[in-house]
């Protein structure tokens, strides 16, 4: 008697829903990485903004007939243009216009990370970034 067996090939395991499960497991990790990169880039931009503002302030302080109000205005203009919130500007010494040539002037700018963050409950919560520029008076 001749019996013909029907071959279907090797049996494959069922994979229905496996891709959705893998996606559900990986999605939180991917989102955490994306939010971390976004927040890090925002804080790098904030730090760079503070650095640019402090250098603009110190350059203004070295101009002839400059006063503290001019320095603060130059710094604040950069902070405003770059949408930095809560920045504080400190000039040391305050009466730098009376300094002798060879003495140093410093401009320090600080800003809190919280109001400048794009991610609520950010990774930089409660931190303050600071930048200082110091130059010597020549004239």
C-alpha cells in the first residue's frame, strides 16, 4: 500500500504580537534617551548663552567711559535674545571705571536650570549654571 504523506515543512513558532511586546519594552528606554539628549542640549545651550553674555559684558566694561549699567545692559541683551530666564549679572568690582591699568574686571552670570528646561521635572532640577569672564583693564 502506497501512502503519500503531505509535507508542510518545518513548523514555525507563532510570533503574533511579539513585535508589539518588544516595542512596549523598548519604548520607555528610547524615550528616556531622547529626553536626556534634548535636556542635555538645552543645558549646553544655556551654558553657552551665559558664556557669551559674560564675554559681551566684559568687553563692554573695557570700553572707554563704560559704567556698570552699560555692562548689565549688554549682558541682559544677550540673555533676552537667547530667552534665558532668571539670569543674574554680577560685576566685580562695581566701580571698575576707577581701576588702574593692569587690574582685573570680572563679570559673572548665573541662571537656574529649572525655568530654562524644556523637560518638566528635568534631569538638572535645582541646579544653577554659572559663567565668568575676567579681563585686565588696559587703558
